[in-house]
C-alpha cells in the first residue's frame, strides 16, 4: 500500500473515541425538620421520598441536629445518610433548642468528596443566620483535583435585602472560577424577585419553565448550574404526589445533567496537537519512532 494511503488509513481508524456522558441527578429538598403536613415527624418517610428520586446529590434544608424539638439523640443528617446509603455532610446555621439546625448534603458513594466548607451568609437586615455549603467533588476514586463544586443553601425567608446580599455573596464565590458548579436549595425567591434575577445573571436555571410541577410564579426551590459543557438531560421539576405532599411543607425538586467524559487520546488527537503537513509529512520527534520513520518519506510523489 502506498505510504499516503497507509497514513490516511491509520488516521481514520485511530480517531478518538467519542466522549461518553455521565449522568448526575440532583435533588433539592426542604424537609421541614421531618415534620409533615400531618404534624408527624417521620424520617423514614423523608428517606423514602429521597430514595424514590434516585439522586446522586441532595441539598437538604431545615435539618435538626440533636435538638429537643426532634430529639436530643436524633441527628437527622446522619439518620438520612444511613437510610439512603449516601455520604453526608451537615452545615450549621444556628444553635437551636440545645442542639443545632441548618443545611445538609447527601452524596452518592460513587462520587468522591474532596473538600467541604460551610460559609456564613451576610444578613445586613438582621434576622436568622444563614449559610451556604460549598463542597468540592470528583468523579475519580483517587482525585487529584476538584472537578466540580456543589453549593447547597437556604436564603432568608422574610427580608429581601438579606436575600439580595446572600445571592450576591454566592455569586461572588464562582464569579472568577472556571470550575463547573451546581447550586441547589430553597432560595425563598420567586422568579420576579431581585435575588432571583441576581442568581440568574450568573447561573443557569435548570427549571422546566413550561412544566415545573407547580405554578412557576410561586416557585422558591431551584437547581442552578454553571458549565458550558454540561447539558440538562432532565429539566427541573417538582415531584408532586400523596407521599411528597404529606412528608414536608415543600415538594422535592430534581434535575438531571449529562456531563461529558474526557475524550480518549488517539493519533488524530496527536496530529491535531502537532500538525502533519501533507506535502512532506512533518512531525515532532516525541511522537515516537514509527511516526518519525514515516516523516522521512515524501508523500507527494
């Protein structure tokens, strides 16, 4: 076979494998300290709602941790992590009734937690303290770096100036970062509010606006994302049924993302990185002996 045809055959057969997409399902759920609309405290019911959604990441709001309201020996984040077979992290917002109260994150076992930070949010108008959990995650079992960040929060319920300041603070955490990120939680912000507009100016809203599961005009729970490579595979919507109605005063809200795997290497990839000239095959010595031998041959005979 003539050298040029041989080279072209090698290049065609050695093309990079297409990048496969990982699927990441995210859930935001304000559990109302596990107290349902029926007045019953039921962590098993909350866990069943989470399990039914089959999430990889969960942002939880209104968790009781060892306080007398839910039980001084009941740590809701750990209880839910055990019931769902997920990794758990609790972020305190306030001390409450002899224990703590705040946000939490549940993480599927196949994801690796690289680092975690619980950051206090500003409240210039006073009121109950708020916080945001920042969790660095990796798809690798032995991670070398953070592949994406997950932010879980619960913004102020009654003061718009506080919500505006809190939204601006969260935006500032990612403004100069190129690392993909997700933000989930109870934002206490309808789509017409200034705090929602601030978040939407920096983040992409994953909500299925045409069918959020509830009226869009009353929505306050959201999942946002930041990455040009990530694709919303299942637009965000509320899961509304008899169980989710009874379990909490909020419905769970979920969205699913397709995240591309890194492309595998190939001769095509090398050729793009170190161009071949088809009058004379020109390549660098670090391509190896066989390509270097081909480089010596004229291809325009």
